[in-house]
C-alpha cells in the first residue's frame, strides 16, 4: 500500500486520488515520471504485496527481518524525496514557459 499511495500522492502529485470526483489536471504540471520510477515502483510494490495480502504464512513467504524492512522503508523514502525534488524543478520549468530559442551557430565552411 505504501508504494501505491506514493504513486498517487508523490509521482502523480495528487492529480488523481481515490474517492475524489474529478482529476485535477493542473497538478500534472509537476509530474515527471521516468523509466527508473516505473522500475522502482514495480519492484517495491511487488515485494510489499507478498506481505500485504497475507500470503506470507500460507505461501511460505518469510516475513522480512527488521533490517530488511528498514532498508525497504529507506528505499521508498529516498525515491519519494527524489520525486519531490524533481517535481518541484519540473513545475518551475513549466511555469516559466517555453525557453527562448537560441539560433544555431553558423559554421563557416572553407
């Protein structure tokens, strides 16, 4: 659940939330999703779903040791901080508007 919530709240910047009547499209100005985000979310969500759906005892899935759990929490927090920083930078860039086009340098040919 932590990774799924992080996707809604952090990666998608609360543009889409459960039980909200609409989609807040203005929040998309801050969204910046990269391939690595997909990989981290997929890995974290997959791992967490082994424990969250109570398959651990019946399926022979060992519950993580405290050190492993702390490492997982730290990985989620690190990813969340990266997303928060990148989203802020993306929002600033998009609010500033398109950059001024710089003409290509003219190269003299002999």
